[in-house]
C-alpha cells in the first residue's frame, strides 16, 4: 500500500489530515539547529583540550575565576599546574588544568612564532 498519498491527503475541512505534517518544517529546523550547536560545542571542547595539552612552563594563563598567573610547574599525572601570581612575594597557587580558561604563550615564544610566519 502506498502510504505517501495517505499522509498528504487533505481532510474534510481542507487542511492536512495529519497534524505532524504541519509541524514538520519546524521540527526539521530544530533538529538541524541542534546538530550545528553540538558540532560547534564539540569543536570548542577540542580546541580547549589542545590548548591545555600544549600548556608549558612560562605560559601566561587566566583561570575561570579570573586569576592571572604564569605557569611554574605542571603535574601531568595529577592534571594540576602551579601558577606564580605575584612576582614580588613569589606567591604560588595550585589549580587544576581544567580551570584554565585562556592561555597566552610566553613573550619569547610569541616573538619566535611571528618570525617564522614572515
């Protein structure tokens, strides 16, 4: 039996017989939007993970709490880094790698990266 004509058949009042047909474009739109949103969030997660795995000593970082510091030590097996937050008093704090929101390479690394581009 051919089911497509039954789905597209009009009811007695002139509208589509199946209310699902009326909402199909809206449902399709939401499905496509969810796919795009999940792909972009997955891409952002991959980029953040790549930044954290490339983290090295003397990189300047900003944590999710807004603490700005310079990486002094990295404990790979514990996913923990030590940050120097004050040069005058040599204050250091330990934070999880996952709390790092932004990474800025050290000044010497930025200069060498710009030299290789030109």
